[in-house]
């Protein structure tokens, strides 16, 4: 058998390891460069989209709509409620009717909480409760209605007044009576407003007391859960403010309530027994208040003649989110579903991001009644006079 010669090849292990490390470093450097470029591109695109001011739009779809001059609009779980003195109608974004409720009211007002809506006749005696499927029940009161709030399961709280005495009634969504309470002016003060939590387990009342020319407002909290049943009359908190008036109360979330006053907003928080958490003060004249479940906004009269209004937005902890001036002689200001701020008059509309940047502005040749967000960065619904438009900013 022939012998074969074998040759032993000696490799430099250190040199090989160094080549492997150099290759890995090159691959890692390339990967980091790609990531930086991608992030830079995305960041640039985001900043561009956030800071760009749109002044034009494409109409994606247009539907004819017939309304009376007195018709008002409210967003309702992705649909729209149109309401006036003769009734309320829920339509979808394609202008198809979901349900209809007829009535006769002199001054209809609406309150919405998630999947329930209550329409009441201010200073009248009728309340209608609706959910996503349609009418649920009717409430007939025995005293003039001052304020109505609905909870997320259809419970309705009603503030009424007669001969200087305030009355609070609670009803279920079918209109069945649940509970009542009386607020005598000589003992408690004149009731200015009520607010009910989204789960209907907590309620707050603002009471104004004027005695010998001195003004005092007391905010009283009730708890209707097992925790509150251990307290006298279910009262779990009472806070008084000298020389202050709080005409508006709102539960912004189930456990956060804001009391809006003359130059002061008091934020309360608590799952069972709300306590004061933060006070927002201003010396400027408050023209408007708007809010959603995440933010509160205020409009003040501005000393700057070029921009007569100043807008300021806070989060629920009382921290300022942004502030800016604007000059639209507005009829409505509020948060859209995406938490952008929309300022609207009959002929002008501006939309601002939560950074305070103006995102959209247009002066319309035909009245605009309502603006709704429609998903995506540039998609909106414009309720124009006699027309519903699905639009995309460009």
C-alpha cells in the first residue's frame, strides 16, 4: 500500500479571531448606521407632519344632509347625534340613520357618557335616554330641570329647583326612579351644579351660600357604593371656599373631578373619597372651558389686540401641556376624539396639536357646523351646511 504524505497546516488563531471581530464590528456599525438613518427619517417625517400647516383638503366622500337652522351636533361612539326642538336623530358617518327619537322641547340640552346619551329640556320637565341601539326610556319630572348628567350604564342624575330649594333625583335608563335628595338654601346653599361619576357610584354638588354679603361655595361629595353607605346621608367629603363660586363640576374620569370656578379650577381625585389634588389659578378672564377624559382647556381674553384670545391646556394632574394665542372669533372650541383642539366659527376652522402647533386652518365659503376626527393623521369629517364631507388634508 502506497503511503500518502500528509501536510500539517498551522493557522494563527489570534489572527483569525481578529478578522472575525473586525467583520462583526463592520456588520454592527452598518446596522447602527441603518437604524440611525431609519430613525432620523422617521423623526424628520414625524416632525414635518406635526409642524406642517395644512390649508387644503381632498373630499373623499360627500353626502347630502337636511337639518333645520337650530340643529346641533354631538359625537356619539363613532356616530353623530343631531338634536333640536323636535327630536334627536343618530346617524352614522355615511349619513344613514341609526335611530330616531321625537319630542317637543323649548331648550334641548344633551349629555353623553360612553354608550349612553340623555337629552333634556332645560327648565322643562322631559328627559329622553338613548343608547347605541336607540331610545331606552323617558323621564317626566315634576320640577324644572336645571342640569342632567348620564353615567356609562344609563343612570341619570337630575338637578331641579323650585322655590329656592334644590332637588336631586336619580333614575335608571328606563326612567324608573331610584333615589332623591333635597338641598334647602337656608341650610346648604343654592345648588349651582351636579356631577356624577361614570360608574354612577359618586356624585358631587356645588352649593352657593351668600350670607351678609359674603360669598362661599361648598363642594359636597356623595358615595353610593358600600363605602358611602357607612356615612351619614352618603356624604364622604365637604370642602368650602370663601369668596369663590364654582358654577360647573365635571367628572373627567371615574375618579377625577374638576370644579371650574371664577379664576380657579380645583382638581379632586379619589376612588371612594375624593380629595383636592391641584389648584389651577388665573387672573385672566375665562371665556370658555373645554375638556375630555385626559385634558382640560381654557380660553382667556387676551390683552394682545392682534390675537384677542389665549388658549391654555392642562393634563389631569394640573400640569400645563401648551399655551398659545389665536384670533378666530370662535363659536365652538373643544377636543376632538384624537385630543387635538378644534376652534370653529361659521366660516373658519383651526386645528391644533397637543404641542400647540397649528395643524390646519381654512376659511370656508360655506358654513361649517362641526368637525370630527376620523382616524389617521389627516382624516376628518366636516359637517357643512346641508352636507357631510369625509376629507383628507393635503
